[in-house]
């Protein structure tokens, strides 16, 4: 029978820290010993005591780590065909090591018996050095080469494999987006050896020299990012007199106002954003206004939590489920090759969920007129009730203008025809992929700017209509009017 294979951990540092049981396995003269790497104090010392094979050559020849670990696993299983093998990894086989899992699968396929003996992990030493109990305090452990996005720092956090300067700088810059520059960061190096160091620096003081093969960073619990925002909102609700006083109904006005302020900020982005690179000035305003809208969502969720109804986590999960359910072309077997097909599927699924009797159901009557018109038109378009192209809509607009012209002597008829004209204008905006509210807002802003320029010329009420018209024409060609398409940001 081939093998067996025994996978052991070398611990985080010196050879003399390895338990006697594992040292006995490593020194067995009848076993072939393979270590993942000799770049480890215990592995290097072991190589002085007996013949050892390492996987370091694979790191130099393989194109990436996936290939390294796969080839190393194959090497270990192949070696077991001639007798017992001991495969040794830094730390403990079950923490931060991918090769043991690959060996297990290959060994099972080849019928090679396998056992594992855990070793001391570097995390055990980290806990002692920083005074964290992972059960009492919680713990997050991240790989410096692959930080999660978003990065949540609401638990004590260890960032491992900060092994080269480029990784350390990337980690530092990522943390700097979430934490004050003075945040203390503990750098732990060579734990378990006589060269062990534990130093604490301000985040901004981290530099390339702090990187190392056996270096990790520790950040204590901080209130930042989304978890920090949730904690802040709950505290405000409990301690701020104004926040405590609010109800769902009292905040409706705030929600509407913040939504309109966000719309205004979005209207300042280039028309093809996010294409063409970021306009950092405009995006800064968008970021701020998105935060204000998020505050409203979080405020209502916090109050619902007090009522025992739901919390922000429930809101997020319900939305996630809805997105998965309504995108079967991404998460299921349905095919959709165009945006139009996606919209048709969306409305069909939504109609089934809400048991609508009509596509026009549940479009709020309280929506602003333009948005309600556009939403109803989009609903109708999902079943093909739509113009083929913008040119056909323009023909309809000309028709509506003519009908309005013929109704000018009758106020009621004029209102009816003007409504039809505006409805058709919204339809044209939809076909041109332009938000009519944004287009109108920009037109209003242009009028505001130009009229103010006219006012700077003196008292307008003393001028004739012809003179006013000349001022208007001059105001339209002012140099400051040129960037109204935000082309300088594109």
C-alpha cells in the first residue's frame, strides 16, 4: 500500500517550539520529508538535521500560486507511491494553507491514507501579544494580498501576508480610506523566534520597511464604514433629543429633499458618466448626497428595529433576494441578450410577485408628473406598446404642437393638449436615453445663470423687449456657459 502521508505544522517560528510528537515524525528516517518552503526558521533548522525536499523551486518556475500549490500537492502524492511521506507547512495545516486540501483530494483519488497533526498557529501568538480573545471579542482575519471589498473593520482585525512592500503600501492606503491617519496599527514580525518584534505605529507612519515574510498587522475595534455608521445612528437615536423625537412620518420630507439634492448632484456629472474617467469634483458632491440618502434609509430601518419589524440587515437581504429573483438571466437559466429583454423579464416577474391586474398598477400617483409619465411609458413598452424610434416620437410632438396651437382660445382644451405635448416630450427623452427631469433641471439652471447676467447690465424693467432680447442673446454666448455639458470633466 502506498504512503501514508502525514501533514504536520511547523508552528510560527523556531524549531524548538515544535511539539515532541511532530518532531518525532519529522525525524523519522523511514519517511520522506517535504516542506512547503525553506523560508521558515523551523524548516531551515530541520534541513540541517536531515534530508528535506522543498517546494521553493515551484515558486520560481510556476506562473502563479494556484499552479504552485497544485504541483506541490501532486509532488507529495507522487512521492507517497514509494513510501511514507511527511509534508510540513508553516504554522498549522488548517490555517492559511491551501496545499493540504489539494493533497487530501488527490490522496483520496489515489487511495493513499492521510493523517494531519495540527501545529501552533501564528494567530495563537498574535492573540497573546495584543490581548484579544477571539471568542469574547470576535475576530476578522484577512489576506493582505486580497482584502475584501467592502472592508469591514468592526471587529479586531488581523491582516496577514504583508510580505512585500507593495502589499503593505496597498493595505495602508486601503485602511486610510476608512480610518483616521492617527489610528494605531500594531506590526507583529517573526513571532515565535528570537527576532520577534511587536511595534505600534500610527497608520500614516506605516512604510515599506515594515513588510516581511512573517509580518502581520493588527487593528483594534474601530467604528468606521457601514458598521460604524449603523452604530453611530443607533447611538444618536438613543442619545440625541432631535433624533429621538423623529417618526417615520416626520422624516418623509427629509427623504424627498435629500433625494432631490442627490438628483441635482448627479445632474452635474458628465452625461456619459461613469465612462471617460471620474470628475472628482462632481463625484465628491455625489458621494456626500448619497450619504444623506443612505442616512434616511438607515434612520427608517433603525426605527423599524425599535418596533420589532426589521433592521437594515433585513432590508439588505430582502433587496439581495429580489435582485437575484428578478435577474434570472444572471443567476438562473433564462437568456436575455439585450437591456429591453431584461426590462421585460423584470416587469413580468414583478407583475407575478405583486399580483398586478394591470401593468399600470402600483405606479405611485404622487410621483412628479415627468417621472410618473416615464414610468408608465416604460411599463407599456415592455409589451411592445411603444414607438420604434425617436423620429416617430418627433412626428407625434409636431402633431401635438399643431393641436395645441389650434386650442389656444380654449383654456380647458389648451391644458389638455399641453399635457399631451409634455407627455410626448417625456417619451422623446426616454427614446433618447435622457432623464427628462435632469434635462429640465439643466435648462432651468441655464435660464437662471443667463438671467442673472442680464440683471448685471442694469434695471431690466427700463428696457424695451428688443433691448432685453439683445441682452439675452449676449448672455447665451458668455464663455462661462460653454461647459454646460461638463465636457471639461469628460
